[in-house]
C-alpha cells in the first residue's frame, strides 16, 4: 500500500518515521524548506521508544499521474484548506484518506471535496514537537494511532490499512467505533484547552485554586453532554479517566492551544471549541463555560490579526 503523508512535521514525521522503520512504502508531501532539510539530513526522530535516522522519499507537489492508496493528514485545522488543495491531485478513485486532526469539523470539508466513502475516521495521542533543526522530538512515551470505518465495524480496506500500520513501533488501534473514540478525545481536549486558555495555566495551576476543580468538572460536563446528545455518549469509565487527568494536583499538563496563544500564533479554537458551541444550541445544551472559552480565544485571534507579531 503506497502511503503519502502530508508534511513531515511533528505528527506526520513521527508516524512516517515509524512506518519507514517498519519497511512501509512512504512518501512525504512537504514544502521547499522542509524538503531541503530532508535532502540534507534525512528524517530524524528522537524518542524514548527508539530513535530513527532514515532517508525519506519526498515530493513538493502532488501529481495527478501519481496517486496513492493511503493519504495520511496530520495538519493543524487552520491549514486544512491548503492541505486539501495540496493532496487533491494524489487522490485517485480508490485512494483512502486517514485524517488525524482534532475535533470533527474537518470531516465536512474532506467529505465535500473527496466524497464521504474515501474518508476514514482517525485520531492519535502523541506529544511531539519539531525542532528548528528539523528533528522530530517525542516528548513522552505516549504514541497511539486509532482508525476505522466511520460507520463502524470492520472492512477489507481497513484490514489493509491495519496490515500497514500494525508493524510500527506504536500503539495501533483498529477501532470498531472510531467516532466514539474521536468524540472521547474531543470532549477531553476541548475541556483541557478551554480551561488552560481561559485561566492561562496548567492543570495543576488551575486545580490549586478554590474554584478550579469545580469549574473544570463543569466544563467537562458541558462538553460530554454535547457528545451524548449527538448520539455518542461517553462510557462512565472514560469520563472518569478524563476527570482524573483534568483535575490532577501538581500536573504540568496543558493543551498546545495555550502555547499557541502565549506565542501569539494561530489556534484551532474554532475547530475545537467553536464547533462544539455551534452543535450545542440546536441540541438544547447550555454551554456557558464553553462559550466563554470560545470567546476568549476569538479575542486572541482578533488581536493577533489586528496586531501581527504582538504576543498576547
């Protein structure tokens, strides 16, 4: 199965390196600057699970004469429109797209452009960063990728994807209910990012205050209710796990959205927070904390566009 990975940044670079390590047929679609790094130094990964130093195949422009069986998308939501245009020539009649973006709004855009039947469900749990040198740095031991048919169950094509992913040095989950898994991550991430950005602090900072724990639990309840009314009620054990992580004393855990705000950069606020708010109203779910968190990030975005380069 010929695989194209959009970008060789943090997430795409990590899973691409693991696929190369496992002997898979992988090509990266990258920008000119990243192409120069790959040409000079190869693909470099530093990880607690083992480093990778590999030569990587790459292209800087997709060609309709060269389509791929599997296309993996791991871009930020605010880059999705450009990503769709970039990969379009490489999408053939039998190509499958595996997006690893947060939230759910990207499915609408991908379905509209390529057809719902070509787009699998996917997500990952991974803490990585791309160093200025071009090295992908894995920050902890967590590294999982989850995929499956959005309609649920198994299929021959997902069996084929599993055959490609299964040998990699990471936790690979072939899910029979990938949308529930996606909602699970979305509920957790929206709560984490919403609270981190509103309070400008880590989980530990927030729960060290008198109201921090109860406010976090209230936001989690809002997000979980939207999931439930949308037909994807989270099992009690998943909610309990999320609650424990989101209220852990002394935790340095924080969503990347907080770091985006602190450096004055663009965020996935509308994709993660805004989309939940928009879904809540027609479902009759009151989400006052989530609305405040969304507005907070919207103000950051407005100031960023008005004053480019000025950190919040």
